[in-house]
C-alpha cells in the first residue's frame, strides 16, 4: 500500500478513489512531449505465477474437493511461521511471482500474491479497499499517504461445500489481511477491481521512480495507471506532483483539479494544489485550503506523526517532539509516533528517553520485521548507555 505537508511534496500509494461515472482526463495530461514512455510490467507480469511456483503451491496446499478446506490450507500456508519467504515491508511493491520469491513486500503485493494463488487453486476472491484513517510515511523528503487493501475469498457455492467447520466471517466470506490492525478496528471496506489494483501497483512504482529522480519511468508508470483505471483519481494527483517538480505548473494544476473532479474529498490533491498556489503567487487560495485541511486532520494522530517527520527532516527536533507527543496523546498504541519521538530525543542527546520510546515502539509494533528493527536499535542504544 501516501500526502503533501507544507513544503514537502505529496504522493498517494495504494489507495483508491473511484466514481461510478467515467470522466475522461484532459488530453494534455497524457500526451506530454517532455517525457519518453518506457515499457513497464504488463498485467500478466503483475498477476502471473511461474510453473515452478504453482507446483510448490500445489505441494503445500490441500486440493480437497471442499473449497473451504482448500482455503484453510492456503491461509495456513501463507501465514505459517515456517514460511520465511513472506515478510511485511511497507515500501516494497512487487509482482505476485516476485513477492513469492522474495523476503519482503507491502500489503498490496502480498494481496496480489494471495489473489493469484487463490485463483490458481480455483477459489473465487476479490480485492478490497480498506478505509483506514489518513496515514503518512516519509521517504527522501516526500510525505507519502498510504492506503490499505486486503483480499476477500468468497464463500463456496453449495456444490463445493462438504462437512467441515467454516472459517469464514459472518457474511460467509474469508478475509485475508496482512495488517492485523485493519481487522481489529473493523474499518469499512469495498470491493475493487483487478484494474484498480493494477493502477495502484503502477502508482506505487511510479512514486518510487519519482522519488529516485527517474522522471521518465515515473511518467510511464502513471500513464499505465491511467490506461488501466482512468477513474482512479490518485494517479492524477501523483502525475501533478511530477509535472510540478518539472516546472510544468499549468499541467500540474490541471492534474490536481481533475483528481478533485473524480473525488472532491481527495485531501492529497487539495494539499498539493495549495502548494502549487503558493508557488504561483496565490497565497490566499493556498491558505484557505490549508486551514480547511488542518481543521479536518487535527484529531488524526497520523497527521501529527507526518508533521513530526517533516520537522525531523528539517532538523527542527523540538517541534518534532511536540508533534509526536500530540500523536501519542491521541493514540498511544501507534508505534511510529514512539519511534519518531525516539529519533528526536536521540538527536538532542537524550539517550534515556530515546531508549524508553524505542521500547514503546517495539511493544506496539505489529510485524516481526518491525519488532526486530526496534530491538536492534534498543540494543545499540543500550550499549551506548553502558559505556
């Protein structure tokens, strides 16, 4: 499975905003002469599994006539502690095959892999967008708004059901979710198509390329996302950022406004539009947008975390501490706020407080990879205290 805050550019990764009525994008948004299209992964590349991988799945997963038994076996295989090939990493967007063969991937990639595996096993499944609160992460000076997806395996038909206890939810379907907090909070969700998932994949890859300065590749991914799902508004917000950092302000504004025509609640596009208004001398319009966004986000701990990370990036550690403490006051169980506070304390030389916050971050982390990372930092800081 990212948004602009103040002076930082904003991207959206693995989130979905769609409308029932198709709205064609302006031609000048996708016929740009400044960039060269580079071939990117096809839909088949993203969703297909190799013959060798299929054989390994068939060996590990039951092929019982009862689809519920097959589903149970698949889920046990995916989440088995012995299956060391699957580990959660938020920044890694991979194809189904690469996810199976690598050590880490994000929720989008893991869901794509689970979907392809279930499809090969004859199970009917659908992707779902999960409406989590706005959540940001920082990377190379960019503030990234992260969405979440999971997989719903549909209840087998009567002809596929034999005598066995159900492992499905109250609707008769099974949810495969790689983020435990999503199911714990019971966030609202909706079914989305393969094409939107593909657009999410392209957006993540395009955002990563843009952060790395590979602007032609970024444009190629965003163009592919538009071709896959023309009504996926986040693509136009990301494309707007690409145009803005290439000083194509008119096209950037056009892209942001088209994103808002698809979804007027797209706060990412609004934040980026405010930044563009500032750059083009329209300070009053920018201020009006920012005031409205600040009012909407004041109770969201993830917004305070994002502001804290921005302050860290600008070496303003006292301000960072203030924002991370605000986030903890709103929700003390979010590990990222404790980790951010630990980094700020470390930078001002308060090792004791940094260690205490790292211990809180490790306590509240969901994934083993995160817990291992925090334990390593705790050991490093503890060694400094013993010197």
